[in-house]
């Protein structure tokens, strides 16, 4: 069942090309059950409301914090075969960086990496020795299926369609969208969230948890902290409409 979001009338009306629909999904954070439920809803909606070009766009942060990061990556690595677009989040960046530089382990653990390691059958704690950090990174590399690693390293940073720009965290004001830095696309918060001017397109993003989807004239935030609330948000964009499953 889908419903119009009550604040839709407050938004300047960006549009998608005629015949296109986007299902944009917020931060999953290891909640494989919620992700599977969302895909089931999308499939049912798409069957009952056929359209020429229906795209699923995941906004990043598939791992950490929730209990089933491995299962989420497995599900997404299969879903992309059907055309789902999965963008990179800062948490995926953490995992990849840990494999290259095990000394960032403490930083990753403070952001939920413990749950991801556990999902791959590994235990960790803060303040391990450098040698133990290196051993842990090597063990993760051994346990990470090749198709999971290939999925993670191939994640794009952004996607554009019509009047929308899809990204994990946001963009830096005053910088053209093609010229944005990866660090900002993955990590930016306050400078982006406080800005009330135009970014050139309406930015659809996650990264910063909100109680309910936040629709502004220049951006749409759909990170509703699924791992803590049990609410994984899926926005449905079609022509000039913004709705939610």
C-alpha cells in the first residue's frame, strides 16, 4: 500500500522523465529482514502499477549496527543483477579502508563495525594490538566472499535522473554536482543540511537519521534509522509526485 506524504505540497516540484519511476531506499544498516520486506512491497507495487522504466536506488550504508550485514550484502549482490543501483555509503568505505589499513579498526568499531565482523563470524574489541588488527583484517578478507568484495568495490558514489541527484550523505553547497568530492558525498552533514539554496537538482540522501522522511525544497532525507526504529523508508518518485510505500 502506498500513500502520499503529507508534506508533498510544500515541495517545489522536481520531475522525473515521463515513463520513469524511482524506488529510493534509505540506510539499511544490517537489517536484512526489513530490506527483504521492502523489496517484496516494491515488487508488488510494480506489478500492480506497471511502468516502462522502474529503477531501485539504494542510498548506501548497507552494513554495521544491525545484526545481518552479510545477509544484506548477499541480497543486494543478487538484486543488482536485475538492475538495482546501489550507491556507496561511508560505512562501506570503512570496511574497505579497514582491509587496506587495519589501524582504523577502533574508528570502525565505534561506528558499528563490530556487528559487521560478527556477521562474518569474527570477534573484535577496541584497542587491539597492531598485529591483532592486521590478523583480523586478513581474516575478514578470507571470509568475505569474492562477490561481496566485488560488490563493495564497484559501488558508485551518485546517480542522476531528471531533476534528482541521488547520493548517500549530501553535497557541498557552491560546488557543481559533477565536481563534488567523494569525502563530501559520503560524509557531509551540517554544511549541507543547513543550506537552503539550490544544489542544481533536488538531492535525495540518507546518512543523517530523522524520525520521518524530511522533504525540503532542495533535498529529501529518507534515513529513518532502520536498525533502531524498524522503519526502513522507501520513497517512490514518479513524474512530479513524491510518495512512500
